[in-house]
């Protein structure tokens, strides 16, 4: 008999004695067991850490999650609960080093966990300005892709709304940036987080303290909902802090951690009995969960009986862990792990079909996902007037003010030359500074939600970034065109189609380049304040090299590189060409002939511009647009990977 068969027979015997799976029984192909063996997780040593390295967060622990069970993960702060859940869910940070073995039905854990598991965080990060129904529809498209029909998705959403008790608030906004109108309560947001994860029918659901912040009634409802999920075949593991006495016994199993080691794995009743055998008895009227956390947190006085005499002694968490290793509960976990390993060892090629069916990826189209993320951005912008519509009104007001101020100043005279260049500077600067500073807050505000959804493998960094930019494009186009058309006609700029088209096109490009630059600074620096502090000196480079205040080529040689990063110079030149190219006669009355500008070419030369550079100006503006966006996307990807 082989070594594996010997281990298996012993393992199945233990399992059979515990009324578990009998030897040779065929497991349901949809049942999924998660096991971890000799798991050690250690923070990556940083340059500032000591030479002796970091202490492990989890140290050589083993255990299993059986199909269709509700498991509570408990322990004092710093015991490693969140770290264990993140590792089992394949959502561990790159800042951690993992050794040991984690397997699902015998197969090593991998990215397929995103398809068969859900993760619910302690704090709910949900988009605002959209309703519960809309959020579920959007997440259904992102999670299920276009392989599932729209009718099927609607049916699933209706069923999930019913199961989670969210039918009455299906048309309620999750949150509202304006603070007006009804929004979801804390308990409803928790249930919505569950509803989102149920869309993909996960085999595992990991919940990080889902009852925290809820009243006892809401907490009980939530646990009952998790219990109902296990009856449908989902294994639920949730860390829980202080459950009520009756609530604790709703769980099928407890995993107790202390100091990165396993204190116990088994049912709540078995846990109480295990500690009782060590002389640790929960007093009458004392919450069992609080008692378990207390004995796992610090050294406790234990009472034991010898004959007719009681003796007392101190027992520490380390001793509890050692006692667990020698207990029947630990041997049961070892038996289950050995059975899983044996089952894997004897699998034949026919199991590959089962594996591919169970762990198959989602059928998601790149552009389909991009469309639905962009749809969400547009929906949020449309329902939050502070984001877009107020800006349009603001820009129209500024355009009317500028146009009226220059309405009588633009003419073919020396006074008109100065006025024309002044209005060109205002057009370029207005489309530079306001959009650039407005973009600084775009990614810091949305980064937490993006990071969480990116970790859930819903979409890529490129999809999120491109959708964010494309979703604001219609508003940018409307905003810029409204501003330019009002200024152009009120200020009586050059009445030619070519002049109008070039001015509008350059203004749209300038605004897009400014937004791209603002996005770059907002992703390069961790906060809006730090980004703004570095952006202010950059603004001076833009203004000085705009061509309005100084002749570009009169600058010192070592500073002549600055105009090439200034889109204001290229934009000013392009609009100046549109206004002055072809102008043959400029009035010189009452002006000394030697300083009089007689035609458009002389005006352009006065500012170091040339009519031959129009195509170059457009190419540079387009190039800067893509360069800044690529840099911003790379910075965003680097930032999310570091977090």
C-alpha cells in the first residue's frame, strides 16, 4: 500500500468518526473545499527595518473551509484575521511574503479566485448619485460580461433584491453628493455589498467584520442572510468582533487566532469545551465571544480540579495554541487536509473538465467593460451639477464678461494689436488654469473605490483611466465651444470661417492638454495639496513662455527648453496665426513709423511667431495631450500597485 493510501485511510477513518465524508464517497462536483497548510505570511523587509527582518503576521498555521459552512474568524487585534482572509481570497498585498500551501479542491490557489469568490470589506465604498438598481445592473455587466443575456441579468437582480431585502429601496440613491434626498442607511449599504457579490454566485464569500456598526437586530438579519447563502452552497468566512451570545452559535465553525497562530478550529460548542478542559470557564452572564477574545489576548487564570481540590494557575495564549496542536480538533483538520491532498494525488485526466468548468474565467470584452465604466461616470456627472453643469454656467459668465470688455477694442490698428493679443492670452489661459486645477481632485476622490474594484479584478487601470477621460469629453467640448463662441462674437474677432475653426479647435486642444496635465499631477502626488504645491511653479513656466510677455528666443540659451513643454506658447501662436495671417494693412496714425506694425506678418514676428508653424502647433498640442495622459496612466498604475 502506498504512503498516500495509508494517509488517506487514516484520514477517512477520522473523518468518518466525526460524521463527515465517508471513504470513497463521491463529492458533488460543485462542492469546493479550501485548505491551507503550514501557511506563513511575513511583511517584506523595507530599507528602514532592522537587519534581523520582520516578524511573521501568520506563523505556520493550517486549516480548512468545508463547503456550505458559515465560519467566524475571531481573535484580538493584530492576530492576523484580515491577513488570513486576504491570503485565502488571493487578494494579498505585494508587501507580504507567503510561504506554505493554499489549495482549492486540491489545486493551488490562483487568479481564478476572483471568479469563484467575493470579498466584502468592513467599510463600504460605493459610488454616489446612482440608485441601488442601477448599481446592481452596472456590476452585473462588469462581473458577468456580455456572455449573460440582459434578460437573465434582470432576473438575477430581481431575485437578489428580494433575497437581500432591498426591493423597497431599489430606486433609492446610494449616496448623494448634494446631501439632498433619501439615501441608504448603514445596514442597507451592507446588504447592497452582499448583493453585488451574489451576482457572480461565489463559492466563497469573505466578509471583513460585516456586523461592525450595526445594531443587534440588523446584525442578526445579516447573519441570517449569510446563513441562507450557505444553504445555497456558498462557504462564508467572516471576521467578527463582538457577536451577541445567540449570534455566536449561528456559526457552524470558529477559527480562533492569537499572535499569528491558531488557537482553535471547530464549532462554538467545541470551542467552549476545549477551553473548559484547560480550566478556562466562561462565567454566567458573560458573553462567550468576549470571553474567547479575552483568553486569546492575555494571560488568564485557569481553574483545574484534582480530586476534590481546585487549583489555579496562569495560562497564556501561547499555551492555548500548543494545547490546540495536541487536540482532537487539530487532528481532524489534519485529516481533512490529508484527504484533500490524497484526493488530488489520485485524480485522473477526467477531472480536468471539472476543473475547467469550475474555475473558468469570465467572458468579458475589453470595450464592453470600458463602455459600462464610462456609463457610470457619465451618470454620476449628470446627476451632480456641481461637477459639470455649474462649470458650464461659470464659463459662460466669464465668456460674456471677457467678450464685452473687448467688444470695442479689436480693430486693425496699433491699439487693436495689443487688444487682440490680450484676448488671445485670456482665451488660452482660461482654458489652461481652471481645467488643470479642477482635474487635480478627480483621481484622489475616486482612487479608493477604483483600488477596491481593481483588486476585485473588475477592470484594468487603463480601462478605468480611459473611461474617466472619455466620460468627461462631451462636457469639455460643450464647455469650451460655449466659451469660445461667445468671446469670438462679442469681442468681434476676425470674421472668417478659418479663423473661427482654428480658434475653437486650438481651444479644445488646450483644455484637453490642461486636463491631461492636471491628471498627471494628481496621480503623481498622493494628495491634492502636494500636487498643487508643485503645480504652481509649473504655471509660471507656462505663462512666461506663452509668447505674450517675452520674445521666446530672447531668453537665455539654458532656458530655451521651457517653451517646448508649454502648450500655451503653441496655442497662442496658432490662434495668432488664425487672426493675423493674411492681414495686409494695419493703421499707423499717430504712431512713430519705426515702431509701427504694418501687417499681420510683422505682428506675428513681434511675438516670435510664424505663419509656417500652424501645422507644427497642432501636432505638438496633440502630442502633449497623449504624453501627459500616458504619464498619468503610468503613475496611476504605479500608485495602485504600491497600495
